[in-house]
């Protein structure tokens, strides 16, 4: 994956978690499977808003839908935790040679010591 593609992917992932409501939904789905109505009741958010939040989380690859009769239940996507950890680790601990900007910052830190 190219650096720009990775940065774009990570930004989309972090943007999906940029609201308290979506973080609360992810926290709930980390422990159980819920339909929109249940998530609405548990979070105090309207069902329509929960659906929109789930759409964003799904497009980021963090949740998966599962049809059960007339209802669609949502769960945390397998590997969602690993995806988040990898993205955060990549942003916080970039590999050496990640680009000239990073090399200058590293060398500036070394000189100050």
C-alpha cells in the first residue's frame, strides 16, 4: 500500500470514530450483537441516526451486518481491533525511511541530544 493510500485509509478509519456516538456503538458491539432498535435504546440516539452511524462504521470496515429474519443485527467486524491497532501504530511509530520529512525530524532530534 502506498504511503498516501495508507494515510487516506487511516484517516477514514479515524474519522469513523470521530464522534462520541460512534465510539459508544463500537463499545457496545465489542461485547454483543445488536439490532438498530436495541442500539437506539441503549445509546439514547434515534434509530435513524444509529443507522447512519452504522453505515459509516460499516464503510470503515469496523462493523458487519447479519440478517436475522426481518431484522439486521450488527457486530464488530472480525479483525476490527487489529485494524485499529495497526492504523494507530503506523501513525504513531512510522517506519524508518517513511519520507524526507520524517528523516529531518529524526535527525533534528538526534542533534538536540
